[in-house]
C-alpha cells in the first residue's frame, strides 16, 4: 500500500493516470467532507455530491423530498435547505433523508477522481474509521486535498498528514515529498490543531464568516465510527 | 512587502496575473539555481538560461566560446561542456566565461516568470545576499519552487521557508498557507537540513546518481555574498 498526497486539484493532472483502480480520499475539512460525515452519522440515507447549484436545484424540482445543501465562497446558496455548516445537519432534520450537496472545492476534487476503485470521504470526525477501511482494502491511497480555489491549504494538508501517519503504522509506504511534508506538519500540529490552524488563510477567512463553534466542530476527532464511500453516484456510510 | 510561495510550476497559473511588476525568486536547489550561484561567484560573466538542449547547442555553434551546461533527468547532456554539478564550475574553468545553462525544472519556472520586475535566482549558498537584495527592492515576493516534473519537493520548499522566515524578520507579511507550511518545515529542518532531507524523494534519487559531496555542496549556507538577477536574457551577479 503506497501513499501519495495531492495538495490541490491543480496538481491532480500529475496523478490522473495513476488513480485508476486505486483508493482516493477526498479531503475538504472546512467544511464539505466534514459535513457529509455529520449528515450520514445523523441518519441521512445518502448524500449526492453535485458540482453546480443549478444541478442541485433541478434535482430538487424533480424530487421535492430531497434536501439540498451547499455553499459558494463560504456562504449558503439562496433557496437551499442547508448551507454547509456541520452543525446544521441535526438528526431531526436529516434522519431518513436523501441529501444533495454542492461545494466550491470538494465536489471538484471528487469529480476528478472517478477512475479510482474506492473514493472515500471524511475528516477528523471519522479519521479512524477511514484509516481502518482503507487499510482493509489495501490498495494504494491518494490523499486528495480539495484546497481553496486551487491553492494549497493548511487544514486539508494537516489532515492528509494525520491519515498518512496512521496508515504508515499499518505498513503503508510513503512515496512522495508532499506526504512527507504533510506528516511533518501534522506532527507539529497534533497537540493543538486549533492553535496551529489559527494563522491559516482559509481558517481566518472562515472565522470572519462563521461561528467559532463551527471550526471546533470540524476539528473534533472520531465522533463517528463510519467511513464514507462514493458508490453509484452517492456517498453512503460504512457500516450503514 | 507580501510573501507568496508557489510550491510547483503546476500551481503557477494561480499566480500568473499577480507576478506582474513584483519580485520572483526561482528555487531549484538540486542543482540548477545552486550551480548558477557557483558559476557567477567563480567569475563567470553571465549565465544564459535556455529551455531546450537544441537551443543551447545552436548558441554554441554560433559562438564556440560559450560554455554550455545542463542536465536532463539528472544526467549531463551529451556534447555539453558541463553537467549541472556545482562542483564542476571551478574558477579555472568558468572565470571570464559566458555560460549557457539548460535544466529540467529551473528554466521552466524562470520562463513562466518573465512578467516580474525582478527575477532572482539562488540557493542556500547565497541566501543572505538574496534576502538583502529583495528586502532592498521592497516589492512583493513570490518564492517559486521549481519542483521535480511538476511535483512539490522538500528541498525547494525548505529553502522557500528559510527565505520567507528571513524576510518576515525584515517586515514582510505572509499571505498564504504554502508560505506558512514552508516556514514550519524549515523550522523543523534548519538544525540539520542534510538529515531532514535524507528521506526526500528527489534527494534519494539524487544520492543514487551523484556524489554525496554534491548534495553537501548544495546545502552550504552563505558561501557567496552575491545575489543573482535575470537581466536582458542572462543571469548576472549583484554586486558583479
């Protein structure tokens, strides 16, 4: 099991021939992939990621029972049921529901990864479940940071480092400098991720727009024991 | 003076509108930009960077006094006067000479940066001179890591972190997470850069092909007091 880290979608072309038949983990800590974990952990049946706002609206017109969630540039989209705060997806609102999510960065990374045999999604909330699930499959892993408008960001890179570190303890092999750098950053940050990230560009942008509790909600570790996988066009929890 | 770090040429499109009229530092520690420092420090008049082997050969045919240097995939090009080892460019061979250099990664990064007002080149060998020169200009700085075939590498990233750290002590402002990550890596590595890099992909590749002394030659600090700048198509030393 070899590990690669893709620090931004802008770097994906270097890897596009390599992900065929391998595992990809999509990382968008603030907040898309974190929110998907909360949705499915709180009882949603499935979450369909789409790239465009129009596509989400169209799906809702065809099936009014769908709940649609998403942000553009960090703000809830007009006419959607939810924005993209993990705190919105409470059990009373999502249990038994089918959701659609559209985000700026995460959906783009996912759409690039469709040749992979396994596309995993998650964050700090379900890191152990993800690591166990990927190790059980055993195929090479590409840690794909969604970044921010193509730019590398610290929170996704840190999480890639945390996952890489955990997978190496299960025998995975580091193959590139991006993974090495991510692990060094994680080793520096792990005792106080919140403080470490307080200087990060996106985190500062985020804090100016959202409640501090939202950031904390994205950095909690292992509140969920479910891995999330993309199958037949939707994200579902394993075990369901 | 705002600082940005471009971790690979693959990420350059995100910055291409921004470098106009600003300062760019081209970083290709193993070994192109390091070798250029040695050439000019040992008395070469100028170094002309070109992207292709054919172009270098053509220049030499037109002017047989030119000395041509370069590597492709880490090896000296057939028919060239030099490869790309900083140890080749001794004063007896380069003093008073005009050189041409072609490299895999460094020249590509330079050719992308032509809109900048100042294009600087260098490495650990002339880090203080570069920092002083860029601070004296005072314009925003883009630290442009040449990387390895588009991939992020540790040695260029570390050097970007070292320069960024030094410039912040002269009042420069960090603007992005790539710069923050590079500084954290540099802070970890600075007491023993050689050991820190011994796990890096390109360094391992490098060590399998070249003398250990070549790596050491690329990691020495401040053996040169000259900054290097690209002017009228050639790299020259300041002060000359």
